[in-house]
């Protein structure tokens, strides 16, 4: 009985491979691929890498802003003593 279902599945797959539905599927995939390439999309991996770079840059910027604020405070303190 199991052999019957395997044989039936094989024949159905073969029929699908040779059917117009498979050609339509190939054409739709080709059109979608072409359309996506025109949209200038990035992969998930590229997006994740850029998100990490942005997070590191943001952390460095916050550290530099803090450092500038400290230096400005020291400058004001030095100017007020003079």
C-alpha cells in the first residue's frame, strides 16, 4: 500500500513538472527576481551587518559627546578661576 502511494506521488510530481503550471511558476519567479533586482534591495545579512555598524558608531558618538561635555565643563571651570 505504501508503495502505491509513493508511485502515485512520483507520477503526480512528474505530471506537475511537465505541466503548464510549472512553466507559469518559473515565469513568475523570473519576473519577481527581475523586479526585486530593480528595487535595489539588500540581503538580511547585509542589513544586520549595517545595524551592528550603526550601533557601534552610535555608542562611540555618545562616548565622544560625553567627553566633549567633560572638557567643556573643565574649560568653564578654568575660565571662571582666572
